[in-house]
C-alpha cells in the first residue's frame, strides 16, 4: 500500500481520538489549507480538526478516489464529506472535494491543500446565503448549460 493510500485510509477513518497521533501522519511543520483555514504545524492542523469535530456531528470523509505516482511525492484524494451541524437534526448535503497531498521522504504528509466549492457545496445549503448563491449562479451561468 502506498503512503498516499495509507493517508487516505487515515483520513477516511478520522475520529477525535486520532488527533493524538497526528505526528505519525504529518511532519512537524506540515501545511494544511482549505477554503477557511491556512495553518502550519501540528498544533494548527489539530485545531482545524478539533474545530470540525466540535461543530459537526457525524463528520466523516468518504474517499472516492486516490491518485498517486509511486515515483512522485504528490498525489490527489477525491473525497465526500458527510456531516450534520450540531444544531441541525438532519445531515447536510455532502460536500465533494479534492486534496492535493505532498509527501515527505518518510511517507508522512508535508502539505495538504483542499479544493472544494464552498459557495455551491456549503453556503447554498443555508437559507439566506443559499438564496443569494442560487441567484448568482442563475445570473452567471451560460444559457442552456447544466
């Protein structure tokens, strides 16, 4: 199993208890970035995931695809994030994204950058902001496109 596949497995089974062993997965000065956060170091990465678990119930990542080249240190993981905000009774629509992962020579993650559509994937699910996002999409889309 490749280092990226091992990381994808870690990511797919991530629980709050796993935050105790981030140093086995990330190098000390690893960089993590998503549409809301840009942190460097284990403490910052831990804070991002602690915040996620504190605000989201039933939070889990479903790995859809893992693409790596054994000779390269860069790979990509496509995922679907399932969650429910703690104040909600029902789960939100899952968010789909891709992570670009750069591995260190020892197989741990040196850089993890998430790419996903915050406007359409997340904001559109909220009443006021969602209405604005849908209006903008209607205004900006090419006539006849999906």
